[in-house]
C-alpha cells in the first residue's frame, strides 16, 4: 500500500536550517508529483512546496518561498525539503504526499525556538 516515512525534524534556532526526508513506497514514485505539507495543532494542514515528476518544476507557498527548497531523488523514492532561515512560525508537523487523497505518514516534528 501507499506509505510515506518522514524524517529529519527536530529543534532548530531561528535562522537555522533543517533538512527533511521522505521515503515513499507503494506506487510509481517517478511518475508522481510530490508535495510537502505542514500542520500546526488546531489548524488545517497546508501545502508548502511541490515538485514535478522530473524535479525540474517546483512551486512554493508564499510563506516558505525563497527559504525552503524541495528536491527529489527518483532512484531512491525520496523527496527532500531543505529548510533555511527558519522562523518560529515554521514550527509544525511536516508531511509528504502526492496530494490529498493518499494515506498520510506520521510526519516529522519541526520546532523553531531560541
């Protein structure tokens, strides 16, 4: 079945960086657009970044644009999110998925605090 396993979260200081990874399985990864989402407790899950099947096309939410970089490696079914210049408002649980229709992984917690 479709599965996503996110990792790489943790505690970072404002202005710091983290790199998230997500290993996907159960579908043809190289044929699927991939997305990173995030969710703050009590708020709706929101999409932060997306990447095309080849990795040549990317798109970002205004809140993360020019700070986060999404990449992928189709040889290992993995999508990454390089998070730079982190802000306290980036604190959330981060998930990857192809979209809204597949089961969700457990996510990885990111906390940005001094």
